[in-house]
C-alpha cells in the first residue's frame, strides 16, 4: 500500500462545503480564473465588443464555467487525472 493510499484511506468525513482531494486527502487550494476579464465567473460583453453589446451585458466565462476559478490539490505527489477525480 503506497503512502498516498494510506492517506486517502484515513481521510475522515468532512462537511459538504469543505474541499479536499479525493485522491490523497490534502486540503484543496483555490485558484482564481486566469481569463483577463473574468470577474466571479462572468465577463462584460460590452467591454469585449462595444459595438454589438451594451456595457453591463454579461456572459458566463468559458474557462472557469462561471465558477470564478477552481479547486486544485497542492500536493506535488498527487497526480489527478479526469479518471481519478480531477475537478476540472
């Protein structure tokens, strides 16, 4: 049994709003969306294209899917992939 397996099997029950890695049990860190005009998962279409959209017309950010960022595991030994629980 690897060290990561031991850590994941010893993860206690957490509250639903608590974010932890499903692979290794580490606390997750939040990364803000890196899209230039994204503010809390939305961006102003009027700033992007002032001819076709009025200022204040917002659209959902395609990069963070409207979440404003994403949770990630800071553990360097943990290698999340879509098949084992990568949150993205």
